[in-house]
C-alpha cells in the first residue's frame, strides 16, 4: 500500500522496504514512517475483516488485537460497516467480533454504535431501504450481544411502525425476528407493545400481501418462543454477559460525532511513547508472548492484499491526511507519573481516570485500578470530580459510582476531605445542573452519608431558608434526605438529626433563628413526606411567642438598667462640677 492509498502487490512492497532499509533510514517517529505504519495497519485490519468467518473468528480476533486498535479504531469500524452492508448474512460474525473487542476497548464499541445510529438516521431519511435494512440488522445483533441497550431497540421499532409503509414494516419485522428473543427477555412489556402494534397494522390491512404475510410469519415465530432464532449462536458466544459493556445511546440523541478524522492518517507527535503504551495493553490482552507471535504474522498478511483491494479502491477518493494532531493512547491500568502537574499532565490524568471508570466491569475492579494510580497530594479533587461527573452523565443513578466513592472514603481520610469539599462545591453550583444530573449527584452523596463513608458534617454548609435556597438546591436537598431516609428509615434518621453533639451541624438544615425560617423548614420537610423529622422544630415554634416575650422583657430590663446607670453617672458628674472653684 502506498501513502496515496493505491494497492501495491506484496512482492513490490517488500522490494521497496528492502531498498529503503539499505538507504539512510528516516527516524522511527518521522512522518514517512508513520504513514507507512498507518497504511500497513489499515491493510491488516481490512484483511482480518475480509477473511472473517465462524471457523476462524478466534484466531483472527487474536490477530486483530495484535494490531494497534486504538490508532485504527476508525478504520476497524468503517471496514466492518462496509463489509456488513455487502454481506448481511455475516452480521452475526461481525457482531461477535465486536463483542470481544468491546470488552477490552469499549471506545470502539461506542464509536461503531454511534456511526450505526447516524447511518440509520441518514438512510431512513433518504428512504434507502437496503442500507436501512443492513444497519438495523447490525444493531439487532449488537443488541443480542448486550452492546446496544433495549431502549434504543424500542425507539427504533416505534419509529418504523409509527407511520407504517411496506418498507418500514418489513424492516421492523426483520429486526424483531433477529432480536426478538433477546428483547423479550429484557423488556417483556415493551415487546408486547410492539407485537400489539404489529397486530393493529395487520388488522388495518393497508399494506401489500407480501408484508402482511411477513407479519403473520413473525407472529408464528413469537408464538414458538423464537426457537429457530436464538439471540447468539453457540459458536459465536465468546463473551460472558456479565463482562459485556452496554451503551445507553438514544436514537434521537444530539451531539453524536462520527469522528471521521480517525479514518485517515494523523501525525502523532508522541508516536513512540504511544506505541509503547499500546504494547503494554496488547500484552495485557494477549499475554506476554504476543510480541513474538506478531513478528511471524507479517508474511501471512501479504496474502490479504487481493482481498483488500476492493476496500482500498473505495478509499482512493477520500483524503489520506488530516490536520496534524496528537493521537493520545492511554492505558487505563498504567500508573501515572506526574511530577509538575502541568496542563498536559492534568489532561492525561483526567483521561486515564475517565477511561478506568468507564471500562471497568465492576466497582471492585475500578477502585483497585484507581487506587493503584499515583495521584499527588492535593489533587484528590481530580478523581472525585471525574467520578461525580461520570455519575451525573448517566441516564439513571448507578450504584456502581456510589460504591467506588464509598471504597475511597474508607481507604484514607484525605478522600473524605475531598468528597466533603466536593459536596460544598456542587451544592454552591447546583443551579447549573439539569434535573437528571442533579438527582444523580444527590444520590451519590446520599449513598456516602447513609453508609457513614462520609461525615455528616458536610451538610453544615446547607442553610434551609427561603432566602438562602433556590429551586435547584431545594430539589437537591429533597432527593438527598429522601434517599437517606429510604435506606436508614425515618426513625433512625430522626435520631441522627437530634444528636446533641451534632446540633451545630444541623442548625442550618433545621433553622431556629426566626419563626419565618423555622416555619419554612417545617413546611419543606412536610411537603416531601418527612414531617416526623420536624417534631422538635414544631415544639420550638410553639414556644417561640413565649421565648420572644421573655427576650423582649429581658431586653427592656437591660435598657432600664442602662438608663438608670447613665442617670446616676450624670448626677455624680454634676456634683463634681459644682464643687470646683
């Protein structure tokens, strides 16, 4: 493969390589060397995809992981989407390969899913039946491998059946046949609603007989429990369901990016360093002896040139270069060595934390990897803020994040201090968050409090009055207290709040300075169903008139005493003046 994208026979490529080696060789990280490596990478990825079958999927998967998939993730997604569109019958094999890759490099699964969603939108809008059919077939098999969330499948079927046409209903039938078994196990009610819609279309009878016959056959398949359409074939079931990573991307989600720049060559300023990092990741995936096996694979791949020629010809019209940007490759398990904590070091630290959080299969694994990282003193906020940010981005609160935060709070006091500071910062800026993000943030702090991982002194920063709160902060307090009450119980929570040693901490949450503020707090807790927490406040409010009268009486006595003292001092001064000559 030349740098222009044209196909070069293997013998000629070897001849050019040997000629280049005899002459003065350029630096290993030069642009010319990077371009050659990029073309070899693209050729090898396309060769693996083109040779893929149910018989050789395991060795080719190992071969694929010997390539730099971080650098070539765009090429892999593009090659698989093109090959799947040409050979839809091979879709289960492509989905099985992606299911393995997704467990190790979830960013590739997310990129492929994003591109498939955008491709479906474009094909559906243009009424391109063949492309829409192939795309939905790919999505169906990704659902079978637990890469796609069931919500996306229901959204897709709802869109196809909303305004039924012959093509849209036929595509919906095919999708349901391919993914119905998996969908019915995940969401029986949703599957029932889809089948009811099919029955309604069948009774309307406005479609062609061919489509009506397809719906009737689908009814028989559903009645038979999808016996002839299992979610995953036994040969292609390569990943345990618990290890798979599912992406909750919506069909109408905004801001999806195809990242086309990953499909073309990009100059990497840190090429050698990133290659070393990928080598560590590769050894972790394949084993320590993977490097030796890779050296013997180059000769085998020379035979892939002819099978790859179609794909290369299609790429001739595309640009081969993108603006020179740094391609960063980060190992989630690697310890970060950060001394001066420059801007770039902070970016790398945050990226590593994010990838570790999002790629871990369980909270124990994530906490273990994060604990192994070298985070300097005073930079605990980077991990804490990233954990809270990831939690807030979820569509619903996941206990996964609370358990990670709990593990760190119990690990060392400095993390409790960091989460305490994060509570204050998030409460002060809570008005900037949407309701869903606000709810997730409140629940992660509620988890830390009801498990006693974080001291309850953090609520000392909260002052529950009409003047000191906003609608957002009141929602935050509501969710926080309700979540704690749900886990501890109202009686035990009331005991915590009435602890005499913590009276000053909770004085802002249960204000007693003025009747107005006391009444506001009572009304607030009563409105959220936690009225029993305000029993002491109610007693205080009943005694408030007596206390005010007593305070006024004492103030009046003090003023009278002060006035008497002043008059006495004035009379004495007058006597002193009269005695003077």
